[in-house]
């Protein structure tokens, strides 16, 4: 990916699709990922366990 050095802002990153996007970006890019979510019924923080340890998140 060509996001090296970029900051990517993801809204809804704890939801089903958003968490997949966050995991993909953290795994395959060198970008800083900022994730914001309202944490309603659709959010699941357990879908992002590796994000806590990632310095780019």
C-alpha cells in the first residue's frame, strides 16, 4: 500500500466492516490509524485485540 507516513481516520472501526478495515490497514500499511466509534450495539472491541499492541493505532 502507498499510505506510508499517512494518518488514516476510520469511523466505525469497532463494527464488523470497520474492524476489518482497521486490521487490514494495520497489517498491510505503514500508516497511523486513528479509529473512532460510538460503541453502540454493533460495536465489538473484541474484534480488535491486536490493535491495542500496535504502535500505529
